[in-house]
C-alpha cells in the first residue's frame, strides 16, 4: 500500500504514521526528518535546505524531489510506503506521480489530517526532542520521566527552532496557501480521505482502521 499523509505541521501525521508502518510493515518516510538529518551532517543538500527549514519556509521542490525519488527506489519500499511531509503542493504531487510511474507504482490513498490552529499550536510549542536519539516528547501530553531529560538515552531535550509560536504560525500560513490545489489534485484522483485530527490519537487510529478495512 502506497499512501501520502497530508495536513498542516502538528496535525498528527507522524503519530499515526508510526502506527501504520507497524501494521502494514512498510517504511514511514518523513521528508522533515530526512532534511534535518542532512542539515545535521552538513551535507550539500542540507546546507541548501537549512535556511528554509529554520525560517519556516518551504524547501525548494527540486531539493525535496531529488531526495524522495532516491528514497522510493530503495528495497524496503517494494511492498509500499508512507510519505509524510511530501508532496506539499500540486506540482510536487505531479512530480511524485511521474516518479512512481517510472517505478510501476501509484498512490493508493491520500489521508488529509484536518486540525485547528489552536490544537496545532498546543502540540508543537510543547514538543521537545532529544538531539542524540531523536526521541520526541510533549511537556503536557507525553512528558519525560525527568523534566528536560530523555528517558531513552539521558540526553538533554530541547525545542526545535521551527517549533516556536512565530515560526509555527508562518508555517501554517505557507501551508494554507498551497493546500487547496494539492487536496483538489488527490480528490480528483479519487484517493483523498479526510481525517478529523483534533481528536485524540486513539480515536484517529480507530477511524483509520475503519477506513482501510471497509
């Protein structure tokens, strides 16, 4: 099964992707994580993307498409994949379809996570991440056992630069400007499914189970 997860930053895509990848035994491909890894290791593509990510702007299509194309050609995508954070606009969706056609694949479902700005701000401003092992926490919903310290490796937790309220609001503005054409693209293909993402993770999981088992 090949699927894309759509929705604003903080809409809950990553949480459900982790559950879906276990159920269907297919890789969760997050372009955000790939970009952050490239930035951290100082690769050429990471240097190009760094200023865009930290200011909440979209990384140029040619950079993202190059990374995604290489990733989808890897062996663990043979049974399917979950794309999270890509495509972000209709042009990227068309480029993705071209890549998939060359690999004799297609998108089976596009899940659109719909969440309010209030919920998104609460989720993202409270997120804390371990710089060593990438474990993620939330100061309210999923706090570490010891404040500011990772449960898994004992390293210090921090807030991403792109999780500040100002940057989040800018990211939402950018997302909303490009979302409608993208949603219309997948709606036209008949693969779009709307997910009420203000609900809790367990409720959303049940809704998705019903969708895939109908």
